């Protein structure tokens, strides 16, 4: 059974910033390419929510998915089979549990 995917408001802001930067630097075709790559990752995670490597240092049940150079940080809540996408950050950014505290 596919997991239900929920996006936090932080992810909405992260996505908007990523797409704006990509548009400014590389144009609409690149934005469309990355939208498709993120969509493909979310479809994969809906089918296989525990497939991303765990990141215990960020918190319990935290996992990641990669759309290079971006890291999608998520949590799978097994009780109701929900995948909560918490943040999308650039892979060069230092990722800490503090980034996820308000999620």
C-alpha cells in the first residue's frame, strides 16, 4: 500500500526558493527537469517509504532521499503509513536536527 505524502510549510518554502534560484541561473527547462526529478523521488518513496538511508543524528525515523545536489529529509510514520517531507536542502549545507525542530 502506498504511503500518503504530506509536505510541511518548510518544504513549500524550500521548493519555491530552489525553483526560483534554478530559474534565475539556468532557466525554465532546468526548473521543469528538477520538478520531474522530485516528483519521481516522491513516487518512489510513496511505494518504498523506508528505502532512504536513516539519519539517526537528525532524529528518530528520519531518512533522506537525494535529487542531486539536493537532500530531501523525511519521516515515515508507520502507524498511519504517512511520509512527512520535512525539508529540502542543498547537499553542501550543514544539516542538523535543529533544522527539523518546528516540523
